[in-house]
């Protein structure tokens, strides 16, 4: 009998369009002889719309936008397939950014006791908030760049004080980022006070909290990690951006970036990278998948930048490409993540909740 898999995608996030691309790719890769695939499209306004059973791949993302479809309540996931078939066997959240990757949807799925692919509530929320994530990394002893964070009200009340703190703690160049966003949205590189002031305004459009990080001269190296209690690392890959940094346009629009897989690094550096990636994975209590991003300096200092709990997931994104090089192609990777989700759900059912 086929398993009933529900794909959640779209979402009330600046990364809505990225999520649609991810959903299209996963639908094309899933074995339609093994799964009945049920799409649920979440609009930019936050409405959940159930789509029809998919019997094959889709050609365009427009086919996945059911704006005129029937709205549903999120808790209807328990029984929404049909009266005859019952609920879904597994949920696959393909949501990037806030209102999907940040633990909100994961919390709902936990309450409904449904198995789902990817990280749980804690890892998702901590991984989305760059400030909390870096504080946990510091507790775990991971090497990081200098950083300082601000909330909007602090900046509005005393902007000069905020700018001075940045100049004292990180100096220039520095990077200003929304604390809770991915895909390099709202990020600016600053070389002086004028650029810093503009960057604060830009970043605060996307979040009430921002982080400012020290700029370093280093290579950008990434690893994929999959697993639950026994995480495993992929090969390493390097991002070589032709611009100042790997921004949203370089990732998704210009194609103005080279991905070198595997990265040309020493065994010593690779060992440091894998050890740090697994330490970070466990520090946030991750499960399923993460992409761990690092800086590697000329003297082979390995600095963790961040982890992404729902990384770019089209066949041409770094995370799947890293695993393809490691011997796990895109359909196999999806199958492995589903397997890990069911494993984690079964483990949770062993917990005793009554005395």
C-alpha cells in the first residue's frame, strides 16, 4: 500500500518563492509508485489551501499555487486526506524562513503527533534565530567571529549608541543581518558608518532583531549533515562568489557564483569541519538534516558561521549536491530523510507521559 505523504510549502515568508521551487523539485523526485502525494499550499497571507492528489511531476511552480482552492485549518492535517483514507502517514515541510522553518509548524505537528521530516521545535527555532544559535555555539566551545545584536527599539531610541557598539566590538568590514531569516535576505556588507546606518534600516525591515558580525578574509566552506542520534557528514563544498558576498541574487537570480564540490582542503581541515559540524548539530539537538556553513582562513582556522535547518533543497542547491558527491543522489536523499523522520517519530512514541 502506498504511503500518504503531505508536502507543506509556500508560507508567509520572504522565502516563499524559494519554497515553491523546492516543492516542485521534491515532487519530481518522489517515487509516485510508492507515495500518494498531497500538496498543501500556504499563501503569503498565511492561508492553508489543500491541493489535489498529485499523480505525476509538475512542470511549473504555478501549478502548485492553489489560490482559488478550499482553505483548511492546519489541525485538519489529522483527517484531511479523505474520510475513507484517514490522515497522512508523514508530513514533509518544505518551508524556508519564518512561519515554517522556525519551529512554529513543527510545534503544531508535535501537538498532532504526526511524523514529519526535518528538525524539531528547539533546533528549528534556535537555528532560525542567529543570535540564540551563536550563543549556543559559544556554550559548546565552537570558534566564531565577533558579533553583537540589537532589537529595533534599542536602535530607534539610541542609534548612535548602537553604531558605536558595532565599531567597538566588530569594526569594519562587518555584516548586518536580520536575526531570523535565511537565503541572505536583508543582509548588507558595511565598510563605513554611512553603509552601517543604511544596513540597519534594511535589516530592520525584515525582523525586530538584527545581528552584526565581524567580517573576515576567508573561504566559505559548507557541509551537509544528516541523521538523528548518529549524524553523518557529507563531503565539503566551497562557495566562490564573484560579488562581495553570497547574497540572495547570487543564490537564486544571477547564477553569479561557483560551487566547488568537493572543496580543495586538507584532511586536517576536513576533520576540523566535520567535528565542528557534528558538535553544532548536537548543540542544537538537531535531527534529520542541516547544512553547516564555515569560514576557513589562510592559516586553516575553522570558524563556524551558522547552520541552516532547512537548507536550499532543489537538486542544484549546495546541500543535495554535497550528498550527491558523497554517493547519495537526490531521490535517495529524500528517501533517507523520510526514513529518519519515521525513526525519530517511533523513538518519541516510547516516551512515557503518565505516572
